[in-house]
């Protein structure tokens, strides 16, 4: 199993796929934010940060894929980032479906040395409270009243 993971990490296509999918996910999020006017919540910003971390790890791994130890380390870090992304995604789902109680604020809760919401507010500034799901009439199977 580990042999297959190590072999997969040596292929440029694997890391390029992660970069491409991450860029598409970030692009879709920005489309929803600026074109459809669905502002992100704090949890959505956390998801964007983890996707950006995966992209950065994949770019680094693309250049270091021929070296065994950095390749293995970057694969492990990518799995950790993917696990954190899964946890944040579950949290958004659970809050929107009222499976858990939300206590989100409008601050991202990031440390001052990593204030991406202040450095890049166009991408990382929260607009809405957690749990707010706008009505989406164009995707609803029910006719408008």
C-alpha cells in the first residue's frame, strides 16, 4: 500500500490534478461570492484556506517529487490538510442542516501572524454568519409561488 502511495506521489499528473481541482474549487467559491452574491461564512473561509494549503503543498510536491523523503513528507502533510478540509466541510454541512449548534462569529479566529482575511480580503473576508443558507430559486425543483 505504501509502495503504491510513494509511486503515485512521483507522478506529475497526480500533483497537477490536485492543483487543478483546488483552483477550480477556489474559482467556484469566488463565482458564488461575487457573481451570485452568496457571501462566505467563517467556516467557508477556513475551507478556502485549507484548499489553498493543498494547492501550495501540491505545487511544492510537484517540484520535489523526485526526492523520496520530501515526497513522503508532502504526501503526509497533504493527507493532514485533506483531513482538516473534510472536518471543516462536515462542520459547514452540520451547521446548515441544524445537526449541531452554531456559535460562529464574524472574525476568522486566525492568529495575528496569519491574518489572511486582512491581507487578502477579496478572497478571505467573511460576509455572513455560519448557518445562513440563501434561498436558491433557480436550483429548486419546486415552482415559484
